[in-house]
C-alpha cells in the first residue's frame, strides 16, 4: 500500500511536468534623468542675474537652465548655466570632465588647487577654474557654487583670445548671480 501511494505520487508528479511555457513581456526602458530634471522650471525662477551689455539670452540646450551668447570679433562665445542635485559628483570630477572636453588630461586635488580661485557676489561665492588647451587655444572658464540642495555651474567657452576679451564682463556677471 505504501508503495502504491508512492507510485501514484510519482506518476502524478511526472505527468505534470511539461515543457515550461515562455512568456515574453515588454517592459519600457526607464527614461534617463536629465540634468535639469531636478525641476528646471522651479530652478529657472530661482536663478537671478544682471545681463551685461551685448550679451543675448538664447534658448538653452536640454542640459542647460539658461544660455547666453556674447559677440566677440564677429564670432560668438557661449555661456551656459546648469544645475544638478546635491554635490553633482564634486568639483574635481566636473573639472576633469571639462578638461576632457578640452583634450586635457585629468588633474588631482593638488592640480585643482593651482587652477582655482574665488569670486564672491551678493550672496554666493563661486569657485572659478580657468583651463586652456595650448595646442588648440580652446578655453573654458567655469564657476561653481553649492546651495543647500544643489550645485550650480556657469561655464564660459571659446578661444583663449576671445575669453581674454570677455573675462571682465564674465567676472562682473558672476558677481550678480543669485540663487534663491
């Protein structure tokens, strides 16, 4: 009797084993979070500045909160404003990303100390880095400041000669920037 029950259980178990059915489910890929997905409309209303004479506000790109063009000798130099949540990876990693865009090698904390300075405005102090690729004359001046909840980047791009011409206006602009 024991063996009969065991045999029936074995037969029932084996008869239930069929090839598993494969079900395919399409799951939408998550959308990447953009840099300004940290509520760009709210951040735009928090960003205040005085635009220097000759600078023009342009449509910002998808990663930028604001963008400005500056005419220099028949060409255009661009200023972009970006905000990211938290410390945005830290100053050194962002500087090294910009250095990569210029074709320069990464630096360490000691190298960062050599290229940074500060500009203080009404309420904010910006850390400013100035980098140039001597081979191409491409140059970036970046100003970075931290608020309680996010990090703000104001980046000026052009050739070294162009940025020499607009640097006094740039410095004055940075001093007017307020984030509320």
